[in-house]
C-alpha cells in the first residue's frame, strides 16, 4: 500500500480515537456531577464548569504513536534513538507540569523550573537550536525558545478552538515539509500524525460553543511538543550549523506566526502599561478581534487562515522558488511584519471601541 495512504488511514484512526476518548471524558464528567449531586443533595459549585481534561487525549494518542515507532519496518537502527527518547521524556514532563497546574494551581516558579527541565531534556538528547556555532549560546537560546513557547501556547488558550486549530496548522506545516522533501520514512511522522489526529478529534468538542477544554495539561504538552518539532524541522532543517543567518528565523516566525504575534503584542503592551506580562487577561489579539464584533468562531477561522497562509510561502521557500537568501528573508519577514502591523492597527481600533 502507498505510504501516503497508510499515513492518511493512521490520521483518520487517530482522529476517530480522539473523538471517542473525548466523548467518554464528557460522559464520565457528567456522571461524576450526577453522583456528587446525589451524595451532597445539591449540585457541586463547579457543576456548571466545562471539564479541562481534553489535553489527556493528546497525551494518550502521543504515547500510542510513540509505541508504534518500534514496529515501523524502516525504523531498524533508528527507532528510539536519543532524540526520539528525549522528545518522549520531555513531553511526558510537560504533560505532568500541566496536569499539576490544573489540579493544584502550581506556583509559577515551580512551573518555570519544570519548563527549564523540559528544555534541558531536549538539549541533553542532542536536540537544540544550532544557531551560533557556540554551544553554550545555543543552549541558552534553545531554553529561551522552549520556555517561551510553552508559555505562549498556554497564553493563546483563551478562546474556544484557538490553540487546537493553530497547533494543528503548525503540525500540518511540519508534515508538508517532510512530504515535499520526500522524507516519508521519518519516524517522527508517526508522532506528528498521532498528535494532529488527537487535535482534530478534540476540536469536535472544543469548537465554539465548546463542551470541553484542553486545560494546562493540554497546552503545556502542546508547547513542549511544538517546541521539539520546531527545532527538528524549522530551526535546524537544512541550515543547521551554519552560524547566525537571518534565513534560519524564517520558518519559525512564519509557522508560529499567531503565537508569536499574540505573545509579543501582549508582553509589549503590558510592559508599556506597567503591568505584568505573566498574568491572565483579556488583552490578547483574540479578545480584540472579538471586540471588533467577530464571533468566537470567526476569530478562530481568521487566525487559522493566517496560520495556514504561512504554509504555501514556506513551501515556495523550501522548493527554491526564491533563488536567493535575501529574497527568502525579505518575503518571510515581510509576511510576518505585515500581519503583525495589521493586528496592531486592529488592536488599537478595538481598544477605542471597548473604551467608548
């Protein structure tokens, strides 16, 4: 059977499994509410809250995909190498960090230390951003990227369907790069398909109006998983070990365009106002698009289209359409900054409407 057909079937199976798992979670959640209501004679205070266990489905499908790697006919001598194990262990830790935060509202310092350990695990497995040629500097930059991304994905999870769709778009970008490169036997494809399928199934219940949330369990897991695949396929790719060059930043800023714009906007504007960038708030780009009159569904669709719009540009760059590094840098950064400036303009309009 054709390899692409096999991958498509696996994606359908992963999405179907996620659909069933999240459906079961919802049924169990409803059952627990009924049981507690019967025992206490009244509804628990959290009875009207939506369950935040959707992220568990990501982790389950990820573990299944990781287990299947060892059965690949072309993985002999490569399955479960140091980098594969590094990603698995780091993602397990990311999941635990999120689970603890959902259950106990973890101290931010403890969460930061956990995220730092996630970065360390990737680095120790040989997975780090090869940016400068100086290992110590590269390790620091990698840690900054991993921790920043884990928090960025967490911050983006502030409206129905947003984080799920954007994460799915980023993973799709990684798969497209692998497929057009002809790298169909890359063992990481199974992990990508497993997590992408889990997101598709989850979005059936997280799309507005949502019935379930991913919680910090999901956002922290996605943050470290996306950080890992970004190092593998976006940062290093074909330019690993060549020293600092602007073209190394093109794939990451294009494929992570929405998380980067949102986090940058929130951090800069809060610092200007003298507020902490590390607390929750309704000043994200998602909220300001809603202030302009867009429904939650339309906000999700608009951001998804912008994120997906980066993929064709990445394909053109990867295929050599832009025949010079200068053109690659120009068009890549132009797309990012055009989107960034448009969002700042819309942000300011929405802010005025909200105040008036």
